[in-house]
C-alpha cells in the first residue's frame, strides 16, 4: 500500500458516504437490499439507530449554537461538524442496507460495509460451522460483518482468497468468521 492508494481510498470513502446519504434521503429511506442478501445488522435495527443518531444530533446542534452565539467561529465549526456527523450516520445506515453479504450466481461476497470485502466461488467453500466466540477471539481472526459474539460462522476455503480492506493491503485467507442475522440460513446458502 502506498500513500497514493491510501489517499485515493480515503477520498473514495469520504465522497462515497455523503453520496450514499443523499441517495438514502432522495429514495425516502427505502434503500433495497440486493438479491441474495444476508444481513448482519440485527435485522435492520442498525440503520434505525444510525438514523436516530442523525435526528438527535439536530437538537444538540441547536443547543451549542445557542451557547456559542457570541463566538461565530466556534458556532460555524460546531455546525459543520454536526452536519458532517449527520451525513455520515445516514450514509452508514444506507450502506448497512445495500452492502450486506450476498450469495448468488455461484458466488459469495462477504462484507463489512465498505471496510472489507471478499468474493469467492461457492465451490471454493470447504466447510462452514457455527461458532460462539468471545470478543478476544473475534479480534484475532479476519471477520466480516458486525454481530454479538454468539452469532458467527467460521468459513474454511479450499484455496486462499484475497481480502480487500479499506486502508490496508490485500491479504490472503483460508479461514475467516462471518456474522449473519440468520446463521443457519446463511450456512445453508454457502454449502449447496
């Protein structure tokens, strides 16, 4: 990874998240999951939580504007930071809906929003097992999705596959863990 590729990735995300937020707002909060999607966000609660953060940020902004009315520079800075937080919350909410794990056309794509992604052929999946992991174990393994410690699948591949990560070099994995709202259905989809 070079400084140029890191800068390109940062710009891509910093432009992509606000564009996701705009698309989410213009679509009336009706972002649709792609065909063959498997969610990892507590059955849609995460977008609601992020939307609530965006809504609750507005009263805080007004309180700070009132408290800082005599210091225009801080008031403007506060407003910009709050607007940025609102846009990011809405952009992440949209990403949870439109960037789930996807199994279709003989391929599986595992994601953690736009931060990490791995695509493999279903024929390369050697085994899938449901596992319960504590937080320390979750940190030690390559993982996709976000879940509570008890809702994970460990996937074993026949051949190493490259994980693309935001702000990290590609790395090959043969075993990784995946979060899913419905681990049993996801395991069945991965092993036809």
